[in-house]
């Protein structure tokens, strides 16, 4: 089953995260806003990865003095996806 999610990040420069997941594997991801090179790199690296692995690797990453980052917000989007899937 293919699922497309759109998430609005909080506390970071990016304004939107779009993720496509098929059978719990990330097949595509993109950020609107944020540091273009970094967000493109993160999206390229997570393609083909399982949702749980991405959460484990990205959760808790901070950006400078902020308590979160674009990668951390991506993990939050995926955690929200998992919670909705289980309910």
C-alpha cells in the first residue's frame, strides 16, 4: 500500500515535508524551504530505508541553538504516520 503524507514542521526553516511510503519503506521525500542542499541530501539518503530506521537515526538531531532540526522534524512526521497507522 502506498501512503503519501504531508507534514508541517515546527521550529525550523522548512515549511513542509512530503513523504511517500510503500510497505513501510520510504520511496520519496522532499522539503519545502530549509537549507536546500542539506534537505536534498537527507531525502536522497533515506530513500529505500524502513520508517523505523529513519526515525532511529534522525530523532533528536538539533540545528544550532534550536531544540530541533529538519531531520528531527522528519522523524516526527514519520512517528505521526506510525501512530495514525496503528489507530
